[in-house]
């Protein structure tokens, strides 16, 4: 059973190989650097089963590595309705994935579902774009966006749960 003083976060994109594992790794590093790794559970998942068991996209891994974040240990999995019971925050990368998650969300747990970019309200960008079909710029952009949102998320999580 989860300790009531802990917090838990699930990052979700479509296939769980680009955006959500990047967010997972970035947030994990921030939590480690803050000395809170024992108090925060972090995971990532996809709304679709395209890449189950696969590591993050090589381009996502390379971008993260160049920024001092290791995501090579992560493996893709699909989000489930049970995730809404397990995690305090279920954070989607875009509106499409919010809709997919809302379709499996148990009644009464809808408040856990948000966009990751909600934690950077002054940026004016609501969605983290999918870099899969683009070039390296897209992976750099995703890293920058999830890093900014992760800082806001950590502040929110700390004030609400720790």
C-alpha cells in the first residue's frame, strides 16, 4: 500500500517511446536532484499498444543523454484504468491522449487527468508535439517543453503532497 505522504505521477503519450519516457526521465532526474526519489513514484505509459516492451526511441534516448538524463532503462507499456487508482497525476502530452485516457478513466477520478503543459501556464502552449516523424529539432523541443513543465509539476507536487 502506498504511503499517504508520497505522491505518484504517470506521464502518457501515444506509444510511450518519445514524449512520455522523456518526461519520465526528466522528472525523475529533478526528483532525484531534489532528494525526493523515495517519496515520489514515477512511471510512463502509452494510450496505444504499438511498442509494448520496447525501449524509448533512439532519438529520444540520444537527446536525453546529451542533456544528462538516462531513459534507456524505460520500457513501453499501455495505460490502464487501474493507473487512475495508483497515480495522483495522470499527465497526457496532448488533447488526443487526454480523450483516450478519459475513455478508460473510472468515474470519480477525472480530476487526476491533466495536460502536462498545464504546469507551464505562462508558455501559452497546451500540447507537447509528437516528434516521431520529424527531425532532431522536434526531440530537442520536446525535451525543453517537458523540462519546463516538470519544474512546475515538481513545485505543485511538493506543495500538495510532500
